[in-house]
């Protein structure tokens, strides 16, 4: 059996260790503008909220009127039902 505790800092021939490189931390300086396609009740917005991310629900695309009503109630928005086919190049 291999004792992995003795392998600290060891690299194998030609193998890179991603933890050996210092990277600048990624920092978001403005709120994320969230566009949810096929939104349902807004799982993406819920995930961002639960992570503590600074975001703004910018656009929501959902054709089911009941899902839209649920989304609006959960996220305090006023989006209307819309079909993905209505989305064009200009928003």
C-alpha cells in the first residue's frame, strides 16, 4: 500500500501539479446580469442567491404562464411569459 502522505510536493516525470502555480483571484466588480432561458421557477437565480453572488435578474424566458407566475413570486420580478422563438439578435 502506498503512503500518500510522503508524496507532498513530488511531481512525476513530465506531470504538472496545478497547485504549484499562483493565480490572481478572479473578482467580479459589478452585479451579474442574469438571463435565464427555459427558466422554470429560476433555479439559476436561486443558486446565485444561495452562493451570495451579487446579481440582477435581467431577462427570463419561459413560455409556461404558471412557471412565470411562480418565478415572479419567488424572485420578486414582473416578467411575462415569452417563447424562446421570440428572441432575436437585439434585446
